C-alpha cells in the first residue's frame, strides 16, 4: 500500500532498518524493500532539496504501523510504501 505525504521512522510507526540509499526512483525504492524479508516498508523522497540533490532518497523500515505514521506539513514530500499493511 502507498501512503503519500506520510513519513515513518523510530517512534513514528516504524523502526529504522538497514542503510538509506540514494539515486533511486520510487519504484527502485519499493522494489529493494520488497526483496528484503526484514523490510516491512520504505520511505521515499525526491522533491525536497536534499532529496533531489541525492537523486531520490530511500529509507528502509521494519515493524511498520501505518496508523502511527507522521502526516503533517513537514511530511508532504515523503511517500511510504508498506509491503503488508494492516488495516488502520
């Protein structure tokens, strides 16, 4: 499932997992998470200045709970892709 305008990290619906990756498209980010059994969601950003400079950034997360994702004006440039989303 896709959660546009939402971010996920420690204390905000997920646990940081692995190392972030740059120079990726949204599809690349989602695919890398899909291939990794320990990754339950991935956060992608391409529109913020720092994300554009990196060519699109992807952060991997485990233990993702969509109901706890941060969703406010600060997260508008993030999209979180969840592999097996539970109902919120």
